[in-house]
C-alpha cells in the first residue's frame, strides 16, 4: 500500500497550532472521477491514500472495458484518501476521499458519520455513476454540492447537468479541474459558503464554523 503521494508544494501554510475546530468533508462520486486527485491537489500535508495497483485479480470485478476515460487507470482507492487544509487559526478542514467502486460502497455510510458536508464529483460522460452518491447523501441528510470535473468530453451546460442529475435548485453545481489546487480550493469554498447559508438561521443556537474570505495560498 502506498501511504502517501507527493511532498506538499512550497508556499503551503502549516496547520495552525492548537486549531480547535476540525471540520470533516467527504469527497464522493463514481469510479475514476478524480476524488484522489482533488484531495492530492488541495491538501497542505502529504496526503494519505490507500490506492492499490489494479491486477488481473480485479478483472470481472473492476471491469474498465465499458468505462469511457478510465480504461488506462492502473490503481484504485480501496479504503479512503485523507488530506487536510487549514482555514484559519481555529478551523481545519479534514478531507476524506471515498472509494468509487461498487464493492467498496459499504464503507460510505461510516465515512459519512460526523461529516459537515460533501462534494460529489461528476464525470459528464458517466453521469449515472453519480446517482448512488447523491442518493446516499440525501438519505443521510448530509449537505452537499456537485462539482463537474472536466475531462474534456462532450460539452453540457450546467443546466443540462442539473436536469440529468435531478438536483434540487438549492444544491450548488460548479465546474472544476481537480488537478489544479486553485480550482479544487474553489470547490471547497463553494461547499463552505453553501453550509454557511444553510446554517445561518441557526447561528444563535449553536456555534457554526467560520468560513474565511480566503483559504491558505
């Protein structure tokens, strides 16, 4: 098992000492939509992952023949990815990337426990792979946003994607490139702004996470 990916790029801020508000976010979606890539690109620490090399033992189980865009995929997440990004001196965001293959979906319900919110990554070439993730989040009443990870496939407007995914109007839908830190940061900021909007009416009843105007550079 490869326990990490790469060293954090220079310029990333170290987590604040004594941060007292850990906020858990889960990244979910179908097989090969970019969950591991997003966690890697935005994490300020060397990300932990549980990727394993795909071997002949997975043939017939992780069959890539009919999955457009992932036929050349050579590794797969078998538990979850983990990364971290500091928001301010009191708040740290913990990122959990869920495995995408159906045989690991039993892990999702446990990952959702204690989750502040979630990001559903979507590949527009395989929209149906996102339906289960959205269904489970709605079942758990976990707030989420949807991010279309652009793989350069056929162009669809956000309105067309929203209709195809049958999203409620209040669920944010954005485009992203999970390979770039800036784009992945924008996804997380969108989620946190959405959560702040949802929790604002209850701010006097419980302490809600502070969402800064800017995250770490």
